[in-house]
């Protein structure tokens, strides 16, 4: 290999790896010798602002559902059990929240692709 004192060869794998002066991985490298950098699903979710978009989407779904429930169930005074309407309101709130969240994430994805 080389005369470099910081390089070592694993006896099990036969692969050379860079070592720092303290014998550990080189600075900025993970335990397997690759540099640590943000990536994967967590970095993508952060770049697309999924948490903020989900908050906005589900708040919108809840507010819209509250308005629909008020105008179509509470104000007219329905004869049926309100439990059915509460279940339908839950489905509307979660479905609309997921739909709005998806639209907001797609908007952010489109904006990120235009920057590249």
C-alpha cells in the first residue's frame, strides 16, 4: 500500500481505511470510512418542509371541516345521531388534511427542482 502512517488495512476485509491521528476514523468520516453528510429520507423531508406543510394542511382540514359541520349539521339541526356526522367529519378532516399536505409538499418539490 502506502507508507502513510494513517492508513490501515483491515485483516477481515482487506480494505484500506483512513485513520485520524487518534486511531479513529478520519475527521468527517463515519464508522465505515464514508464521510458523514446529511442524506436519506430525513434530509429530503427537511428540504421539502414536510412538518410545516403537514401542520398547515391538517389545520386547514380541521378548520374547513368545522365550518362544514357547523353549516350542515349544527345549524339545520339534524334528526339523526350526531355520531355518524362526527365520524364523517373525522374522515373529511384527515382526508382533506392529507390532500392539502400533499399539494404543499409537491409545490415545494417543484420549487426545489427549479433551483437545481
